[in-house]
C-alpha cells in the first residue's frame, strides 16, 4: 500500500466519521426540538386547565400533561441514543446482545427493576385517579400538596415548604384530602355544674351564626352531636360540620376561639385538671 492509497483511506474514514457525528448531532437536535414542542403544548394546555371552572377536571388534565411531558422525555432520548448507536455501527452488536441475553435479563442486568416498578406504579396511580396535581394528600409518611407527577416520581411540597420527591413504587398508601368535602370536628369540654341541654342550645346558636357568616366554606350546616363522653372533670360535647376541602382546620380553629369567647362572656369555665398540694406540719419526731 503506497502513501496515496493510505491518504485516500484516511480521507474516506474521516468523511464517514464527520458524517456520523453530524447525523448524531442532528438526531439529538431533532429530539430536543420535538421535546420543546411537546413542552410548549403541555404548558398551554395546563394554563387553560388552571382557568377551568371544573377544578377537579382541570387537575386531571394538568396531571395527564405532566405525565405526557415526562414520558416524552424518556422515549425521545431513548430513541435518540438507539439511533446514535446504530449510526456508530453498534446496531448489529446490540441486536445480538438482545437476542442472546433476552430483553428481560438485559433490563435486570442494568438494575432497572426498581425503575420499571416506579413507572408501573405511577401509571396505576394516574389511571385510578388516586390524586392529581394540586391535591393535598398524605403519601406514606409525607403530607403536603402535589406539585408534579412524573412517570417515575411524585413531587410533594409539605406545609413547611419542604420539597419531597417520592418514587411512585415506594408509596405504601394514599390519603387524598381533596374530595368533595372534609369534616370539621372538635370536642368541647363543659363543666358538670352547667345545664348541658341549655349549653347545647347555646353552642348550636353560636355555630349557626358562624355558619351564616361563612356559608361559602360549608357543604352542610354544623351541628352539636351531643354528649360524647363523661370525663373525670368534664362533660364532652362533639361538634361536626361538612366543609369544603382543606377548610376543616381553619374552621376548627375558628370554632374553638368562638366558643372560648362566648364561654368567657357567659361566665362558663372550661374544666381543667388541678392539683392540690397539702403541706403537713412536721411531727415532734421529725423535729
């Protein structure tokens, strides 16, 4: 082989390498452009969903768009990598590996079983509509607002602002507080000396007044269920009321403050435990 032939082969090889690199770059550029287009579409759809009057349906749309964006990212980059490997000449070798080892064993060899578990669990969570973006939920040990749902993980922001990322396959249980209503409930301790029947009527009147002033937060008017327990120092009355989702805690705080205010005005004391200390005189023996 003379120098001219060697230079020609190097030249041909260099052109092939440059061409392959350009094709790989174009592949990833195309994947990014498609991903940007999908992201733009999902963003516009989410903005429209957030303005819908049917909030529950809007949340479902936002969740589906979040899943679509996540799935698209995984698929596009997967195909881009596979095309790049084929351009580089590894297509035949990759096929031989898949045929020899089998797809299942290849996945296990890469340690992706937990990834598959998270993806499958995430799909079940979405299709069963267990929660949507914007719902206030308890996922295992974590309680907060769902800020995002991806193919593999769920993003949760707790009440103190902490962002928690939970793999979908690791969620043992789901408690969704974003149903059509929640129940506000408090227990009011009252003194044994008071006329319980009259006190129930008074508390009912105070609650009805609160209900009229905050009717937009209620599904059903509050009511005093009656005596729930006889404690050592008090007769306990239970108060309940159906309120809109996530309004139960504020309503319970308002009820406690309202009843304490009226108890003070009526001169009704809230029972509490006291300790009486009797100091004995020292005996002559102790002296």
